[in-house]
């Protein structure tokens, strides 16, 4: 066996040379891997071998370029050099794929003359998720195999295509038996030699591009159909332009040139920097310094849920989807029936669940009015009304019936987990599991660590989150934890701005243009203005009171802050405007014209400042955890990296200076956090902080 370098070997099996990569965890195309590939192919090309197989050790084929290298200088041979060496090889090159061939990994495989894969493999060009485009010929080769429409879908969605589908699309030439990839690839190589199969170069295959020539509507229609999804993002549009270039350029080389130029533009820009930052932030959030990876976890085989309302039902679905049986306990028969019906309805309406899957999931679900039915659950999640007295009552009862070692969790949005835990004899088993609404859809799970929460309870919760497809972030106990605590800052300022002369639609527009799916007032209209509003106690003291009293309770009543037509399209409302103006007159304030810039700074900088306070108090482990919360729970645009990353991009000094200016004008709601002051004094950024 010849060792090419520390991550590459070149071996022989009869007439076939085998290049094997072994660069954990995912065989990313680091300088070492590129060097190994380059040298490996150079030697194999020069040898008397009649065919070459490229295969990887470990969990996957090459999963892409090494993202940690981006933004810095690249050492070693470039990827195009490696690809040329493969594509121009005088003998058949076969890529043998298992795990995921992604990004640069698939682009390498597309320079082989043939590709074989095991059925469990997946292939894709997910660069768009990093704010990029496939920069190693992917946008030029892919449409030559799968056609323009399928290529547009793949590069702009980044989706991973399962091997069977990849075979049907022509991306893979043959499926080989699971677990027998090398044998299958060798057999294919020998057959290629015996049958003198042609050395297929994807780059030369222009038939599918020709078919799309003279059909600019393909691109126009695709852009139109996806305009909403792509709003604000640069990368999808750049990906489309590359596929367009594949069709319209005079040659493959020209198309490559266009791809290269657009790739570099994205790579150097702030959006990709933010999205790459986020990639690592999401993975980082799973690491808890004092709860190491090998912390034992408690088995969770049955879950109990208290409350079949908005949250209880959604939470239940997460576990049912993973095959974990759930028992829901309610206090009211009607609420239980309604809750179970909503769950069934959600499954029946879902486009992905087949009828038999709905039945299989519903069979795992049982409802009861009997508290004792929770006695054999390994995890019990409370989702009852947001009142401390009720939560305490529930936990005291749970303490009496839950089996030893059961995890007792609260879905509270704001309340003190330690106070809740204090009524039990087992505060070490109590934790907050804060799901977001709709709980069966939203990716975020805030895991709230109480003062006495045991480490294995934390480890179990983090692992379980992953199992049910959530992104978990650990937070400490404080009112509203990470997300809602910061949201309160924005809500307060939005309300104040309205009393100073900005209309709700002005504020919503600024935040929408920033990249949020909607602004706070549109959000209130969607959720219902009457959440927490009690008619009997309402005395017209706030704008919301008056709106609700007029039965303008949001979208559901056809009017709220906005007026809605029959298709729920929002229009600024003269009625709301008059109510606001009356309030301003009554308060004696002088309304003024408020700039978009001020609206944005007033809504966002106090959030960044609150994030700094959360870090200062140790309620979040690291700044990037806060960003993971905001991106997955509150619609912060990922291309802006989250509030703390945005703070770094604006500059902590600028944020601090504005906070001080606002503090002078409007008081201590804007008091800068000590951590922000310290960072600025030391010329540092949030990203300089260690966990
Ligand atoms: N570069 C560097 N590190 C990478 C990486 C990459 N491309 N892909 C994964 N990693 C690291 C992760 O950071 C993680 O490190 P950690 O253990 O220290 O946290 C480790 O590998 C394992 O990753 P995951 O935890 O994500 O493992 P999973 O098994 O859940 O998922 C995966 C594996 C599907 C490969 C997933 O890691 C993934 O999607 N990776 C990114 C794939 C990608 O985007 N490829 C395109 C890169 S850009 C490109 O190729 C440009 C080209 O066109 C020129
Ligand atoms: P909900 O009002 O829709 O449902 C609460 C349910 O709990 C009701 O069906 C009620 O009958 C039941 N219930 C009340 N006392 C009970 C008891 N002692 N035992 C069993 N069931 C009881 O409320 P929602 O919106 O589902 O909220 C539940 C919890 O989740 C609250 O703590 C809330 O703060 C939190 N939360 C809510 C979010 C939301 O967007 N609605 C988001 C995240 C958390």
C-alpha cells in the first residue's frame, strides 16, 4: 500500500487503482485532502492500472470544501487542478459514494467518468445554505446531467437527493449493495475496462442545455415562483445566474468563468460570512462546557404532556413523529377532545403524512383526565396556563406520582424554573423545555437549566431535541430566557415609537425590509390582539384595548392594527391611525417624523444590549447561542447572522454610542450593558468572547 499523505492512500486490486481518503469527520476538501487527491491521481494516471476508483473511509464521501478554510488564503493544489487530473485521466475514473457527497464533494464526483453509490447515500449542492454557490463547476456540470429545471431546484434549495432518485436523474450510474461499496465499485471498474466504456466527461454533454436555449421563461418563471422564499438572499439569485450562464455562454469554460466570478463575490460578501458563521454556531450550541458529550443520558421511552392546548398538542406531535408514545392529560374534557382533534387534523392536512402514517401516529397517542396516567412516563412536559400558582400546583402533584428518575419539564415562556422546581422533592430532575409555536413546526427548543438541574437531565434533553428534529440551545433562568427576554426590548420600543409618531406599518416595513418575515404589529394581528386581553377588565387604556373593544382583534376578525380584505391582505388602517393620533394628543406628546434608521436602531440595538446582559449574567453560554435562538425561533434573517453577529458587523462601538445617545434622550431603558462597555473599551467584538 502506498501512502500518498496522512489522509490518502493509493492501493491496487488487480488492474484497478484505488484512491482512499480518510480525513475525519467528513472528508472535507482541506489542503491535505486536495494534495492527496492531486498526487493520488497523478500517480494512478501514470501507473499501469487500467481504471481508478475514488472511495472514502469513515461516515461519508467528501462532504464538501473545508468551510474552515474559507475567507483565508488557500494552500496546496486548487480544486480545479484536482478535477482536471480526474476528468482528463486516460482511464475510467469511478467515484464510489456513501454517506453524503455534498458541494465540492459532488463536484469532484462529477469529474469522475462514472459514479456508483450505495442506496443510503445522498448527493447535493448545499452551498446556497452557506450563502454561496457551487464554485467548482457544479452549476455548469449539474444541468448538463439533470437538465436546467432540476438543476435550478437543486442548487437553490441545497436539498440532498437520495441515491435512488439520483440514479433516476442520471447523477449516479449504478447502485451497489449496501455495505459492499468497494466491491461494487471494483466490479463496475472492471466492467468499464472489459467493455471499453467511453470516458464520459460531463462537461462535453450539451444536449440538455441546448434544449433550454431560447427559453428564458424557464428562469423568469422560476424566479417568480420562488420570489418570496428567496427574498433578501443573494445566493439563490446568483445560483440561478450561473445556471443561466451554463445555457447562454458560448462554452463550458466561459460558464466556469461566470461561476467563478459570482462565487468570489458571494464569498467576500457579508451574507455568506453570516451564513458560514451560522453553520458553526448551530453545531457549537450543542456543546456545553460542563456537560461533556459522554455524559450518560436517561432513556426516554414514553412522554407525558400536561395540557392539550396550542402548545401541548404541537409538542406531542414531535414525539409521535419519532415513534415515541405520548399520554396527554387535561383538566377539561372538552379541551382534551379539541386537542386530540387538532392533532389528527394537522396530520390529515399535512401533505407529507399518508393516511396509514396518520393512524400509526395517532395509535401512539392517548388522552386522559387522570393525572395518574403519567406515572410511567420518562419525561413529562407541562404546557398548562402561564401562571405560577397553577404551575406550582401541577409540579407538586407530579412530584407525588412521577416515577423516580422521570424528567419533569415546563414549557413556560417566562416563569422561574427554580421556583417551579422548589415545590418538588427532586429539583435535579426539573428543567425548562421551551418550545415555540407552532411547536410541531418551529425548529428552536430553548432548554432551561435550573440552579439544581442534573447534568444527565441536560444531556438527555439536548440529545432528545436532536432526535425530534429540533435545534436546542441551553439558557439559564431569567424572565423570558434568551429569546423572549430580548424580544421584550423590541416590543417596548415598537410601542413607544408609535406614541412618538411612527405608524405600525412604518415599523413593520423597516423590520420586514431588514429581513424578518413580518413586523411586530403584523405579528400581533396574526396571533390575535386579544391574547391575554380580558373584556371585562378593559378600560380603553391602551391602543390595544381600544382595538379589541372595537372587535378589531386581528386577522381572525378582519381587522386589527391593519385592515384585511377577504384574502387576508393587509392595508394600513385609517381607523387605527386615528386611534393612535387620539392617544398621542391625550398624552400631550409632539409627534415627529421618525426616520427608518432610527426605527431600526431603536428596535434592534436594545436587543443586542440585552443579549450582552444575558451573556454578562451567564444566562447564555456564548454569543452565537443567542444568534441560533433568534434565527430559529424569531425569524431573524440568517444572512444577517443573528443579533450578536449583526452587532459585531455594525461595530460594538457604534451600538454603544447609540445606546448612550438614546439613554441621554430617553432614560435608563437604554442603559448599556457592562459587557458591551468592556468590549468597546478593549477594542473587542462579541466573537472574541469565549464560552
Ligand atoms: N467543512 C468543515 N467542517 C465540516 C464540514 C465542512 N464542509 N462539514 C461538516 N463539518 C464538521 C462540522 O463542523 C462538525 O464539526 P464538530 O464535530 O467539530 O462540530 C463535524 O464536521 C460533523 O458535522 P455534523 O455535526 O454536521 O455531522 P452530521 O453527521 O450531522 O452531518 C453533514 C454531516 C451532512 C456532512 C453536515 O456536516 C453538512 O451538511 N456539512 C456541510 C456540507 C456542505 O455545506 N458542503 C458544501 C461546502 S461549500 C463547498 O463545497 C464549496 C464548493 O462548491 C467549492
Ligand atoms: P392554552 O391555553 O392553549 O392551553 C393550556 C391548556 O392547559 C388548556 O387546554 C387547559 O385546559 C390546560 N390546563 C390548565 N390547567 C391544567 C392542569 N392543571 N392540568 C392539565 N391541563 C391543564 O395555552 P398554550 O398557549 O398552549 O400555553 C401553554 C404554556 O406554553 C404556557 O406556559 C405558555 O406560556 C407556554 N408557551 C406558549 C406559547 C404560545 O405561543 N402559545 C409559546 C411557548 C410557550
